[in-house]
DNA sequence: TCATAATATGCGCTTATCCGAATAAGTTTA
DNA sequence: TAAACTTATTCGGATAAGCGCATATTATGA
């Protein structure tokens, strides 16, 4: 247990980073925000995003593998839902950080009267 | 402005994802947690992490470019500090999500009385 | 200015990620 | 079982991220 502690926390840190890398894509962020409004089937998401179905499925797989979304079979379709509402809280915090700091430097904001 | 709106929000989403991808590395997560305790010079971080100095510098650059940390020259050294405490709140939320959901599936937890 | 200390960057390499296109796999109804 | 529908996976090529190593930059002090 003495020897396990460091490698365990290393492993936890890696999993922590893995969650972040699941968030590191604009489409996946939008998927999470969409699912925060309620469960959706793959087809509904495909239509809503106007993206190829394999693309949506692959993004959902990334999120599912890391436990951020939950897949439930409903007949021949699969319904996806958000695994934890705190994901949205975290994303909102990061967006606030963006607004208050990074945004100003990255985009030329045109001040209108 | 009608035509700019979608591309602007796309750009914001990309920046949002960029912040997340800055978090998508165990070393950078530890750097942020360390800086949340107070500012550190590159050398202090290098010693504390036991990692090569160029590695630390490159990670800090990644964080700095995205506005997550702030660099201040102090004589011949550069002091880094956390740009926004909400980053830690967000990381803590994600770690809580990890604890409550993913961890159980990823690591064999040995239940000891 | 020269030497030294602290930090940053460039280069070559390996590894990971993303996308499109095609295809496979599971489910329902006939 | 066959056909239709929904979802998942695989492959190949392009792009980006990571690391170790060497070196460049900036600042201090003699």
C-alpha cells in the first residue's frame, strides 16, 4: 500500500487527464451540452448536428469509454444521456475563464457604441 | 453580424476545446494544482517535479498560450502563477466525476475492512 | 564585455487523434 | 431467414502532440 500509493495517484491523474481530453473537441463539448437538455438517440444527434453518423458514433464512444455519457438500448436505437451534471458545471466554469481572460486576446472584439 | 454569429460561436467552441486540451495531460494538471498553492519559478517546478527543465517549460508554454497561467519576470527567473482559480474548481469537479463514476470501473478497488 | 545562471525554443522522432468512406453488427418486422 | 433500419467498427491518410536532446535567448554580476 505504501508502494501503491504513488502509482495509484499517477493512475488517477492519468484518468483525470483522460476526462479532460474527452472534452478537448468542439463537437464533443456540444454533444455534452445537448445531452444536458435530455437524452437523445444517435439518429437525433446526427440530424441535429448535420454530421455523418459514424462521426457522431465515434465521438459518443470516446465519451462513453471515459464514463461521461451512458448508452441505453431502446429497441433498435441507442439512447445516450449525460452521466453526471457536474460535467456541465465544469464546462461552464471553463467557458467563464475563457470569457474573462483568453477571449479578449484571441478574438478582435469590435467595440460598438 | 448575422453571418458572423455562427462562426463566432464556432470559434468560441474551439477555444473552449483548446482550454480542455491544455488540461488533457497529467503533468499540466499537477502544474495547475501546484500553482494554485502559490506562484513558482520554472526552476522550483523543475525541482519539485523531478522533470527535465525543457519539459516543464514547454508545458508551461501550453498553459500560458491558452491563458491558464501568467508569467512574470523576476530578475533572471520567470515566476508562473494561476490565471484563474475557477480552473481548480473545474478540475475538482472533473475529479469528483471521476471518483463517482469512472474510477470504479478502471481500477480494481480492494475493499479492506 | 565575458561568464554564468535561468528560461525558452528548434529539431527529429515516435505516438496519438481526427476524418471520410466503406463495412460490419444488432434489432425489428414480415 | 430476409429485408430494412439503427448504430458501431475498421482502415488509411493527414494532422497534431509528446519527448529527449541540443542550443538559443535573456538577465545578472564581475
